[in-house]
């Protein structure tokens, strides 16, 4: 029994030694020293990288504030509405009223158009009518959706009703109410996306060109 105790004692003595021996190689001067030297360097790099973030925890809120409006201001816009907005901006670049339209049939863009009242000295070339003209003779408007950056006026709403267009998607109706109920009463589905891109563009134009705008909507 005494021999076993001695052996156990030896084992017990050896084990810590083994542990210390194992830990010693890990603590060998050359490689681990290099590692331990490298790690703090990395940690420093991380902490440096984190430092701007941590103090900016205050800024995180600010960043969040700037990020969320960006998200609100720039939602994914329907590509066909994008085409209509592009047409509106083209008109604006020509010195005209920034109202654009796009005609889509069965998911494919057929044509775009924009208001040319100023450019052509023409009171009946609205964004929607210019678009319908550019589309040419389609025969049937079945499966067609008319996009417009602004709620269609009675004139253009009448054209949509006349041609049997079943769906009208608009960018906004804040700056001009248009004739949504007239279209709906004729079975047209009217979708108002209420896009900042559209109403901000019109608000700016109306603010800068009140006379031109009043002429366009038939007000003295
Ligand atoms: Zn119109």
C-alpha cells in the first residue's frame, strides 16, 4: 500500500510537472513571444478600429438618424416609375414642366413621354398624352399600366378611360389632386406611390415657376 501511495504521490508530483512542463513550452521565449507580441498588436489595431465606433456610440444615433431618412428617401422605386421620373427630369432640363409618364404592357416598357407645354407651346401635350403618342398605335391597351409622376388631370384621366387602360400608377398627388375618383369610377385601379422624388421635384418647380404652373392647371 505504501508503494501505491508513493506512486500516487509521484504521479501527483509528476502531473503538475507535466502541466508546468507543457505550459513551459508554450511559454518558450521564441515563438510564443512573437505571438504574444503580435496579438497585442492586433488587439491594438482592433481597439483603434473600435475606438471611433465606441465614442461614435453618440454618433451611432446620429448615423442611425441619417441612415433611416436615407432609407425613407430612397426606397426601391418601381423601374417603370423610374423611367417616368427620368422623362420628367428630361422635360425639366428642356425648360419644361417636370411631369413624366411611362406606358407598360404585360411587364414591358412600351414608351415614355413628358409634358411639353412649354417646349412645344402646346397645352395638350401632357406627360401621359405624350407617352401615349410615343407608344403609337397599340390596337388594344389590354394589359397596359400607365405610370405618371403626377396624378393625371381630367384630360389625361379621360384618355386612360377612353383607351381602356385598367391601371394607373402615380408618383404623387400632393402638389396636384388630379382626377383619381373619376378614373376609379370608370373601373381603373389607381395606385398613388406618394414618392418624395416626385413631390419634391414638383414642389420645387411650382415654387420657382408659379405662373407657368398655374397656367398648366388652368388657374388664373
Ligand atoms: Zn394631363
